[in-house]
C-alpha cells in the first residue's frame, strides 16, 4: 500500500470508542439544514446534516434525529415541520440550533398555513408532513412528504470533518 493510501485492512467499529467511526463519517461532506417545528413553548429548531433527498414521486425527503436529544420528543412526533437548507452565510444559525437552549437572539419567525414556524430566509426550504418513521439504531429516521418548497439564489453552507466551509466552484 502506498504511503498515505487508504487502510486496506479496515477497522471494525467499536461501540465503546465511536471516535474512529465518527472521524471516517465526517469525511463525507454534506450541506447543513435546520429543521423547525412548533414545540410546546413555541418555535423550535434543530441543526441536522442527515438530510437527504429520497423520492421525486411522491416528493419525499428524510433526516434522522438522535434518540438521546432533549428535542427528540418534539421532532419525532411533529406532524408538520420545515427543513431549511442553509446558505453559506448562515453558519451562526447552525450553531444556534445545535443546542436545545440558546442565548442567541430568536429568529424573526414566520408561519406557514399549517402552523410551521419558518426562518425568514434559507437557500431552500421544504415544508413537510410526516410520512413515515423508521428505526435507525440510536437515531430515528423521519421521512417527510414535501407539501411546498421555496428556494433562492446563493451558495450552500458545507459541513465536513466537524467544520463549516464553503463550496468553491
Ligand atoms: C452540522 C451539524 C449537524 C448535525 N446533524 C444532526 C443530525 O442530523 N441528527 C441529529 O440527531 N443531530 C445532529 N446534530 C446534533 C444536534 O443538532 C444536537 O446538537 C444534538 O442532538 C444535541 O441536542 P439536544 O441539545 O437537543 O440534546 C448536528 C449538529 C451539527 C453542528
């Protein structure tokens, strides 16, 4: 094997030491989304990079929520929610909504006809109704049917190796 090549023998994931698995998974660059839903005390947001497109007909998307999250109850049971794809200048929102409680100023929420709180802007937004949930180990896979979408011009926020970055084209 050439120096610096990928380790051919591989490493068996170890539940007791998930760091190697996390490191390897973190090499997969993703966009960043904020999922929003109405919580018991008002609008809530959740930063997620597990978002993926799933089906065009019907229009389905998915993301997954950690069962250990303080916000698991709200997001696993929300009938309606919105998924915002963040633009490159919106890393602050990703940081803000990675915590259940945030000292940052609340966004200027707007509301969809279904009563979903939404952010005033995003690179793209998918308003969803929950379609299905599936077991995903320590996460729950949430599949949403897209009721409505919105998009604007701009470049996406990118996440890889635990860091936010930009897409150079
Ligand atoms: C860029 C980024 C992406 C994330 N993606 C997910 C995700 O897809 N699913 C998830 O459960 N948590 C994800 N998290 C972590 C959650 O946003 C949150 O920090 C964690 O679940 C703890 O939430 P809690 O304060 O509600 O317990 C992500 C965090 C960051 C910064």
